[in-house]
């Protein structure tokens, strides 16, 4: 699976396509009615994304096809594309000055997911926990990374990358870095 860097054509196209969901509500509705990835595959919203990013050649790569389906389905729940922080950092942010948006238990469960369907389901819940305010490009990058790492596992290989580049490690660092200021503030208030 080819890597797409921030600022690449894919992320620009994803942003534009996401805005299109606001103007063409039938695209968003087709994705929101999808209760499974198979439903997403059959939706007009997903077909529209495939046309938008046809250069990704999803027809010839199962992991690209599936990752784009997960991204399309999730994008339909994103109300505000908040690019101020990474997805994992956003999950660690305090909601209304209290606990993180996503609890540690739920976050651990998210990091241990092994199927595309479960990934879609848990990330959809995460977006709802954040009231639809998520960094869509960060989420898309993470979904593609998840599929890349699953391919390595399936092939019995280890990615030749640094420690911080594996998704669970990077997510942990970002999530707990976001929680750390909240814990400091809570202990100072006591």
C-alpha cells in the first residue's frame, strides 16, 4: 500500500470530497445508512469517493479498497474537520473539562482491533464520542496505516520502520500526551 504524506493530493481530495458531502446530502445519507463495510462498499457515497481518488487504483488492491471504504464511512459522521491535533490526541482531550473524550479502556480496545469491520465500528463510536469534531486527514492516515500494518502481520513480516511509527505506539504516545496536562490540572485542583 502506497503511503500518502500530509499535503499530498489524496488529503486535498479527501477534504474536498468531505465538503461535497455537505452539499450532496444523498452521498452522506447513503454512507450513514451503512451498518457494515459491505453496505459501505455498495453505497453511492463510497463510489463517489472512488471516482474522486481513482489514481489510488483501489480496484487492484483489497487493502486500498477496504481502507477507502472505512474512511468514506467514517467521513460521513465527521461534522467538523478539526485539524488542530491528531486523531489520537483528540481522543485524549478532556471533554468539558473532565475525563478524556475516549476512556482508556475503550482506547486500549481500539488499539487491539484486528478486523476491518471492528475498526470501522470502533472508529465510528470514537467520532460520535467527539461529537463529530475530528481531524479527518489524521484519521484517514491512521486507517491506511492500520491496513498497512495488518498486511505486514498477515505476511508474517515486521515493518522496517522506527518504533514510533507503528500505529499502537504512536496512538499511545499521542493519547497519553494529551491526557498528561489534564492529569496535572486535576492534581493541582486537589
